[in-house]
C-alpha cells in the first residue's frame, strides 16, 4: 500500500490511477484536492494489485480520502465510506466485504459481493458498480446506485435510487413483510385491526436507522432469533 503523504507515490502516479474513474467529477474533485491535501489529515493510498483487509475498512477511521485498488479488494469485516468528510474508493477488479455501508463515492469495475449493502442517507455522492451486485439484503436509503449488471439480492428494501437495466422487485418500507427482515424496535411498527376486526401489525418505515447501521457495521443480525421465534 503506497501513501501519497509519505511520498511513496507521486502526484503523477495518483493522477494516472484516478484516470480509471468512470465519473469525470471524481477525477476533477480528487485532482483539485491533491494540491491542498497537505493541509488535511487524510491521505491517498494506492495499491497496485489485490488488497485483502483482515478486519474492517473504514475510510474515516483510517484517515483515507482516496483509496485506489488496481485489482480485487476483499474486506473480511465491514467496509464504510462517507460524504462528510468526503471519501473515495476505486476498485478496478471485484470487491467482496462482509457488509458495506456507503455514503461517499464508491466505484467498482467488477462485481460487488456482500451480505448487507446499505446506502447512507441523502447526499450528492453515489456508488457505481460495473458488474453484478450480490447481497442478502440491499437498502439504498436515498443513496444513488448505478449497477451495470444484475442486482441479485434476497431482499431489496424500499424504492431505491437505482440506475439499472432490470429493476428488482422490492419490499416497501411500509410493508408488514419488513418484520421478516428487521426487529420491531428498528421499525415504526404498531398494532391495529383490519376492516374485519382482525389484529394486524402495521409498519411505517424505519424508526432507528442509526441503530440499523451500527448493527451492520458490527456484524450483528437485523432480525434476532428471539424476534423470529415470537
């Protein structure tokens, strides 16, 4: 792993690497920041080949503004990026992580495989996946995703901000089937009666999205065994 701040990779080397971004804005944004990054705590990392992280990879915790992996990226734990402070990840191969929570700029030219893929809130950033996305659960929140291949997921939650050739079937955030995937305390759920007087449970979206993200980052289930048995 080469560090820009430690002079292990040149400005020209970084410019060449980010030229692989498909998004012109990302190239312009990172190029502009290179001239002032000496005033920031964050660094630019370049990996010429595959990268395997044996724990979590959080770009804020690592003080990384930009990570470029010229190969495949494997993260045994959770991966996280953010819109503030803004962070960028470019993977020219495939990416695999236990879980992904993305609010920054994420570009993967190959496939992305993960358990839970969560978009983080309203912002101007987005994720661009050139190949297929494989996930047990996908919830984009209001984060934009462009997927060049297929979205293969056991559950797609909400109406995702999604650019894709074939849109998937979704479970609306107000659908009672949300209780099949999330604990009740994560949801705005309440008991009611239908028109025939039968007891029903109604759902009105998420109650605690921060707790949902915390569980994903910690590798914890979103629906516990106790809740499943009740």
